[in-house]
């Protein structure tokens, strides 16, 4: 299995760098360009027209690589399903943005309903296909498990929707979501490697795919992942965490996702109460941009924080 993981990383990586030079020009040809928010940082206006929907590249390399290991591997099958399902929601959202030439695609209610349906199917697969129980590993407890019983299911729903949309919020700077998520995927791959977990092939495929994508998505980005990529990656991260019985570890290794999400919640709540802004702009990566940090510095700092938290996550297990 460990040799398979190495193959998965390399195959996904090379698939990505082979596919990208063909997909990116096609996205440009069909004018699948990013529409930049009018209320965003002025420095982002120059990014208007940069090809988006690059998540197609990420998904393609992960799917093709995982298919080599999916037979008789229920864990990979479930994670792959969730990744593709949420990626499809993101694809529809991106497509609407492009066709209608606006920065908003699906309505909030349409998006949340689609995500709830995907979450319910995921919950069904965990219980009746994989046969997973309703316990979860507690961080810093010597791998002790907490039995949640019926509370497991609302917890799963909140966690899935929270993480998927948090990863989506994190995708706001060149290389940010892909850089943070490749570290989180590496963390899960390392744990799977050490424990001989069946999730190892798809975790390794995600690492390879994101490493390849970063060659085109790092500053200055030649392609954006769009909601196609960010929702797919959110689905990958949270489904992997639940299959490994480690959703609470997202609070550690996915601290950037958590902070990005909380910053938006605080911004909205504070504005409704005071009619003033708590941050210069939310999500919080834009606050640092507007405070004078170069985009590359924000991405570097957030990735360093993620790397340190992943090391702490190893200790927590």
C-alpha cells in the first residue's frame, strides 16, 4: 500500500502538469474568465479575465489516479464520491457566473440545498456502506474515542457544510487554498501511511494533484480553481477526516479554514450590530492585504501556520 501511495502522488502530479497546458488555453478560448468583485481590493482588478474553473484539472487528476485504487476500497470510493459531488456543485456555480457574466452564481439557498443533499448521501454511505460507528477520535487523548451517538449526525452536517464553505472562503488569493490544502492533504496522507489506512491512495493523489496545480496557481496565477476546485477540496478534506474518524483534528490542521470562516461570521455580526466593520475586509486574508501585506506574504504566512499546526496535529494524535 505504501508503494501505491508514492505512485499515486507521482501519477496525479504528472497528470496535472500534462493536462494543465491543454485545459488553461481552452478555458481562455471559451472565455471562462474570473469576474472580480467590485468591492474587493483594487489590486485584484487586474486579475479579471484570468481563466477560472481550474478545479476541473484538480478533479481530473484526482479521479483518474484514484480509479487505479478504487476497486474493493470502500474508503476511497466514498471520499471520491464526496469530492466529485461537491466539485459538481462548484462547477454549476462557476458555469452560471461565466454565462451570466457576474461574480455570483447559484443563489445561497440553491447552493446550501445541494450541499445538504450531498451531505445526507455522505452520511448514508458512512453508516450503511462503510459501516462506520458514531465515535470520533479526541485530539490529545492518546487516540481515545468519544461516542457521540445520535449527536454524531447533526455534528457531521455542521462539520461538512462548515468546512466545505470555509475552504471556498479561503480561495481568495493566488495559491492560498491550494497551498493550505496540500499541507492538510499531506497530513492525512502521513497519518494514513503510518496506520495503513485505506484512504492513503486518494490522500496521496490529492497531494500530487495540488502540487502540480500550484505550478500554475501560485502568484501570479495563470488559472484559478474556482468553486469547482474549492468545493471539491472542501469535500475531500472533510470526508477524509470523517472516514479516518478525525473530524475534530480539522480544528487544528485546518486552522486557516476555521479562522477564515470565523472572520466572515464576526464581520457580518459586528456590522449588523454597529454598522461598522470589524476588519477592513473579510475573509481575513483581504484584511491583511488592505493593511499593506503583499499577497505573497499573506499566502506564505498562512501556509507556514498550517504547516506548524499539522505538526501539532501529529502530536495531538
